């Protein structure tokens, strides 16, 4: 059964057993109960934290809908949602946009469904076309997309063991930029201009609108213990860069880029090998390479490091039923726009891109 209709929602509601739990809407003012719950939940991600609510509103101007389940013993479930509304891409809510994770957290599966049902009802009341929930587990009664995976690497206890795990070809590719004098740099906000110069140019070359630099500035400011930046410089110029977010025992690289004319030098190989070494030094257990399409170029790049795939399940409530939306570069309807975007001068792409990407999930 798909929850793309009111009948599906009603049937799901009848089947759920949630005790005395009630759904509430988190007030705009600070409420430490939410983050306390997230910090204790074993499946929580950094993107469940309430700081993203103010950050996204500040940078993109989006309305937030933070739902929680309340039981007799206190808060026992949370679901952060952001409403994205534009003439180009429509009106919908997502948990969470811009990232791979952020679906419901709760003490029971039934409570998660109750939170999702409440979100769907909120979406219907607002006149939204759909609600999207980004999860890592399947749900039988919800429409879903399974075209994306995240690539993960379980990290060994020391850097020598990591190096030993690499094949001869990969080792040679890592050594090449070092022999040419490339250097790896790790830091914080002081590296943002260099990171953005590489990232924004690469996004333009891919035909994809870029986030504004203030987005990354706000992340570093609001998550100083979790966010950092890595660079590879060649002849004093940043030629590869990555933005890191660490939470608990997991280090993620949600954004990484290199300048194409330096790829033959292997600067991206040095960026990733040293970032993995850094993750081990900081005692992380898992390195998250980010999202990929199975069999795609980035998928194969990440796989060579020993990463394995973890299925992403993006679930949907759809106001009119049908197939889940395809608001991504793989959609053929955006092919012409992508081709034209690649030809834009960089300063134009960097000025216009943030106005477009704010409404893309």
C-alpha cells in the first residue's frame, strides 16, 4: 500500500498502536528537550539537531515544521521538516533538505509512522504537493525512491593498516601529487574562501547551481566542534577541497571538489587519502563518502577506497499519488538547463546559483 492517498493514511492510522503519545509542534524559542533526545538516540544524525532550523531560515528563508511525539515520560520522537516553496520547483516539505539524513527518530516504529502521518497532514493543509522523508530503512506502506546509496568505509585502528588495505595502483595515484609538491591542509573558517573557489567552480562545470558561501560560513559558526575544511594546494593554489562534518563516531564529507585541469595530477586522491588518515587520527569509526548513484562515476571512485554501499530509502506522501518527484540533475527535463549552466561565467553562476538551489532539496 502507498500513502499517496487519504485512504492509505487512514488505514495506516487505524493500524498503529502508539499508546498515549501526542504530536506537538516545537516552539520557535529554544527547547533543550529536542536536542537532549537527539543526543541520546542511537540512530540520530547531526542533521536532527535544532540548530539547522535557524541556520536554514537565516540563509535560505525557509519555514520549518519541527514535530515531536510526547508521551507520559516526556519527548519520545522527533521529525524535523523544512518547507521549500518556489515557482520553479513547487511547494513541498522535506526531512531534511540538502543532506542525506533527517527522517523520523522515535522510541518505536509506530511513533515514527505517527510523526510521518502528522507531517503528511500538515503538508495537505498547506497545499503542498508532497512530503519527503530521508531514511536508511524501508517502510512497506510508503511510496519510495531507492536510486541512491551512501558509500561507507569502516576505518581501521591506525593509518598504517589503512595504507596496507590500498592496492598498488591506488598507492601510486596517492604518491604522484606528493612527488609533485602538492600539500594537504586542514583547518576551519580561514580556509572557506579557498574551499569555495574550488567548490563553486566545480559545481558550475557540472551544470549545478551552487550554495551561497554564507551557508558554509553559518555551518562552521554554529557547529565549530563538528565542521572542518580540508584542502590540497599545488603551487600555493587550492586545487581540491572538502567540507567535513563529524558526529559521534562518523565523519562525513558531504561536499568535495577538485579542479578538472589538475585531476591528472591526482590531487583528489591525495585529498581523500589524507582525509581518511585524519579521520583515523581523530578516532572516528566510519567514514561517509556521501551519496552516489549505483554504478556512476562517483560510486566507482568511492568504491576503490574499500567503501561499501548503504541503501537510502526516501519515502513520500504524494498529494495526487503517482510516482515520487525527480528534482535532481538526473532528470532528463533539466538536461538543457544543465548544458547552458556550464557555459555561464563563474561570477554569474555564483550570483544566480544560490537563488535557484535554495528551492532544491
